[in-house]
C-alpha cells in the first residue's frame, strides 16, 4: 500500500528539512539519472509501458539522450515511479541535487493505518533524520568530503543498497598512496561515480574498479583501466534504517 506510506513523504523540496540537500553531488545528465532510477526499480525497458504508463519508445529516447527530458515531463516521471514504490525528487532528476532516489520502504515502512504502525513509521522517519544530521556533521568536520548512497548490491557484504558511505577525496598522485586497494567513492574523469574497491590498472595512471559481490547482477561490476579524477576511501558508513 504505497499510497498510504507516501502520504507521509514530503512532496516538494521546500518541505524537506535542509539536511536532505547537499548530500548527493551527482553532476551527470538527466538521461543518465533517469536510467539510474529505472535500474533501481528493477524494470526493463520492455516493462516500462505496463509498469509506468509511459511508452517504451518515449522512455528510451529520454534515457538514451536522443530526446531531451522536458521540464514539464519531470512531474509525470516522478509520479510514475512513486506509484511503484520509488521515491525520487524533481531536484535530483533535473539537476542531480539533493537526496538520491531510493525505495519508499527505505524512507518509511508501509503500514495498514493502525495507530501503532503510524507511530512506528514516524519514529523511523525521525531516526533517518538523525542519520542525515550525522552526514551534515561529517561534511562540516572534514574538508573535500564525498557522501553517497549505494543504489546496488555490488559491495556486499560490506555495504548494502540504501546504506550511506562517506570519505575524504584524494586527487592525482595521492590516489595511489592513500586510496589503492581500499573501498572508495570514485569519480572518473568521464564524470561517472562508483563505489568500488580500487586497484592498480594495467597501465600507469589507470585503475581497476572492482565490485566485491561476485553474485551481483549490477552493470559495471568490473571496470578496467579507467582514468579517475578523485577517490575517497570510505571511513564513514551508516544505514538509512535500523
């Protein structure tokens, strides 16, 4: 019963406490972010018309970047994903700002409407707010931080989908000395961001990005010989829900 649970979720950025914003600094395109949300939903392109009520050709044109995602289409996309249990904000989809997408159940547990269930759900929400306050403090105390939410299972058993991780970014020659063979938040020179184990590449100045979960079906589990802009060894880890 997603409609019951989502009634407690803020419907616009202005109603979400300030600590939600400043977390995800994703600077990729709208098309790439749309693909990320679809992957989180678990739907294939063939399932999009039935599940989301958007034609496959229209959705593919948006996701591939062939056609731009117009501002007026964003609310329709947001509503479609929320109806199938994915919480995504307009600010994130349009500009990559704020809270990254996640399952509704990772924001609030679904409930049947009893007072006890409602109270438990509200308590979970406040617990999550405490985590976001901790993220804010981590960013305030440390310089050049990178904090991300995991959207896949590639780093099991250390980190699960929905967990938050953070680290301090290193650049250029410091990457080899400070981040090699560690679990890191990695930004490539192509502008992509990954949470992977960093290892030395086959050529000087290049690196391999390795998933730890050998059973993961996530794309890009192993990325070889990539040039990276920064690597932040993970030193902070929190789950969104207890």
